[in-house]
């Protein structure tokens, strides 16, 4: 394997292709997920992977496109089908992390087993949010694998990609993950775990499908029997900063950073009973604090914390990161909270403007408490954001406070302008839209929040004059790419046509939102097809028919491919901006954000 050089793993530059997931476009990766048929073939690939792994730079996590490139090269060198690419990628990921996993004691490791190994016809176990609750009936081998791993000290879940997995990781309960699953699930769920720098090894199942799948149980045992020994190299990891961002919303930290002005009862889940028991003057704060603490991916507060750390010694991503995050000053954590408070305020108002029914699996605030109360709570959250800044003014220089106020107010007004442009277009009779106008709206609507989160963290670490231009450019392209991916997600999987049961399918089209897909279609279609597309907006046809008509025209105009190309272009420009930054830890963070934020595969951390 000498011709496969580990320098191919170095951070990507602007000339590297940026990997963009394609499942929303109708292109499938199924042909790359073939499991090598016999053990001798699997061992042959593993041997090549192990040789390669010896030369990899383990000081930072590998990203998906790097692993894919290496897998493809191994298969070319072994003269094997590209169909084994997915399987080989998992083998590379596991070999990369083996030493780090070994450095985590068994009782700090999580083993994820697949529920599809059981026979559903006889299995009496219940499925809960924490996975399958095996009652050890003995009808399948899950019970023995589970008890063997537990006897070594493992925490075991029969859950694969359950949202509970990320909660356990971010809650700080485990420091390494070992997963057994089919290649589909591994592609969807383990990517982000790997990306965050959480040591992770996986063993793909031998067959796919959702029932009575086959597994190489000897390999699974080998996996969880990986002995504990001191790791030789520390791989850079954002997991401690992610945990720090998640902790901001726990009651104890909220009480410290954002003490209630009304009563202690402002913290805690907002049940009907609790609401009834409150004095009306306490209600606004209590509803707002509850919404602030609820759901969401906390990516913006994470960006603020990580940007501050990148310019303050880059300590929290190192081997002592767990202790170093405790040293992040309260004023930095308060600004991260302010960023989230502004974001949550915009969500409350956005839900009203779009009349969305659900947010974080619960009714939206205006559906639950009424329109007027929800508007008021949104306004209150804006006030909370500014209060967090003003209450920190004694903990930072006056110039920093002034810069942050200017940053937040500018982000706030630009976001309103972008949202306003979208609403005015939505309610207008004229539905023509040029792609450039859609992108301008995206730059205003989505980019300011990323920019404010990033620049706030940088400004708290010191003056940022020479970084501002690159950070602005980075945020603009990241925001635009993120919004285009949201547009693509709205159509989910066009191969299936109109997706029954997917409540959000083509919601943008039905609610008349201006999207890049719409603009690209109008740009490409001839005038009669463009008129047919325009007619879908005011048509009296049932939604299913309108969606099907628009989908056919979108496909005719090839807008899904064009939108993906735009995502790749803006992601590449964000990377260019990152590479223009002289500071290495900050450039690493920006690369990480491009990979993490522009990855559409679902995981609990990304639900909001
Ligand atoms: S051993 Fe557990 S998972 Fe397997 S069939 Fe019995 S209850 Fe279900």
C-alpha cells in the first residue's frame, strides 16, 4: 500500500472538492455500500487498511471526503470493486481511532447494538427513546453480546442512530463509541460522532434490511474487547466545547448566567400545571426561559465558545480539554447564551410568520399560548439577549461591549431585512425571482447569525480587525450553502415523488416561500413551462397534485443538481475564506464548521 500516501489526509485547501451529501437530490450511494461477501476478502481489505492507518496523521479527526478518497484508492490498488467503498471507509475510520478508543476505559465506552438482529416475531422487548429494552429472553444473540460487554463495564444500547446517543455523548457520560449497524445507518449517524472527534469504531452488519440481519459476532466481540491502554497520540476534539455549549442550557448554569428577575420558578419545563400556578407577571419570563433551554442544536453558542478558544490558546480541543472548558470565563458563556437567545427569538417570530405547528416535537409557542403571547415572548427573548450583554459590561472593556452591541444589532436588523424580503415576496402577486435575488435574501437571512456567533467569540478573545473580512466572507458563504441545503431537504427524496406522511415535504412551495430552486427553475424553463410552474402557486388543485407538477418541472430544469453545485461552490468559498485566516486553530474550526453544518444526515444534535 505504499503508493497511498497519508499526506492525502492533510486539511483540504480551496482546490479540493468539498464533499456534499447527495441523498436529497435523487442520487443514491447504495451502489457504494456492498459488504465484501467472504471473510477472506474482508480480511484482505482490513490488512491494507491497517497498513495505511499506521501512516495517518492522528492529531486531528479525518473528514468524510478524506476517508472516501483513501478507501477508493485502497480498492483501486487491490483491484476490487468500488462497491466496497462504504465498507472500506468504516474500516479506515475504525483503524484511525483504534488507539484513541483503547485509551478510554471500558466504563467510559458506549456499545451500540442493532435491534434488527432480533426476530421481531418473537422478541418481547419494548422500543423506547433509549432504544430496545431487551428482556434477555434468549431468542437472539443480542442478550449475550450485551451481557458480555456490560460485564466488561460498557454502557450498552440497542439503538443504532437513536437521538439518545448524542445526548449521552454530549451529557459527558461516555468518551468513546463502538457501533454495530448496517452501512446505511453508519453513514447517517456515525459521521457526526467521528467529525466531533469522539473516538469511534464500527463493525458493519453482513446483511442489510431491518429484520433478522446477520452479523460477524466474532468481530463484534473483538471490537468491544479492545483492551484499555494509554493512547499514544491525542486527536483534536470539539466534544468538550460541544458539551460546554449544551451545559449552558441546564438549570444550574442558566441560574448562574441568567438569574431569574421574577422567581426561582422561572426555570424548568413549562407544564400546564406549572403555568397555572404562576403569577401572570412571572409567566412571560418562565415561558421564555423554558423555550430558551429547550431543543435546538446549540451550534451558534458552540461557535462562539470554540472561536474564543481558538484565539485564546486552543486549549479546549487538546488532551486536557475536559478541564480547560471549565476555565472559559462566565462573560464568554453569557455571550454564547445571548447568541442563542437572539436565535430563539427569531424562531418564535418565524414560526408565527409561517404558522408552523411544531417546534422541537412540541406545539409552537403561538399554537400553545396564542399569537399575542408568542410575539411578546419573542420580544422578551431579544431583550434577554441585550440584557446578557449589558450585565457583562463590568467584566469586559467598554470597547468590547460597544463592538458586541454593534455586532448583535447589525445581525438582528439584517436578519429582519432578509426575513422581510422573503415575506414581501411570499405575499406578492408577482412570483418571478432571479437566482441572484434568492441568494441575496439567504445572505441576509441566514448568514448574520453565523457571523455574529463567530465574531463575538473572536472579539471576546481580543481585537479582530484583521479577521473581520475573512470571517464575514466565511459566514456569508456558509449561511448561503446552509440555506440551499434546507431548500433541498424540503423536497427530501424526489425519487419517491410526493412523499406520503412527510409533513414538511415541499412545504416551501405550498407556503409560497422564495427559494433558489424556484428561481433556478424559472431561469431554465421555457416560457410555457415557466407559466405552468407559476400557476402551481395559485392553483386550486390538491397539494399532492401541485407538488407533483412542480417536481416534474424542477426535474426538467435539473434544479436539484444545480442547487447542489451551488452548495459545493459556496462551501468551497467558505473554505477559501478559512484558508485565508493566518490562525491555524481558527482555520481548523472553520473547516470543521463547513463539514458539520453542511452535513444533512440527521442526528439528534442537529434537530433544530
Ligand atoms: S434476547 Fe432480547 S432482543 Fe433478543 S429476542 Fe429476546 S428480548 Fe428481544
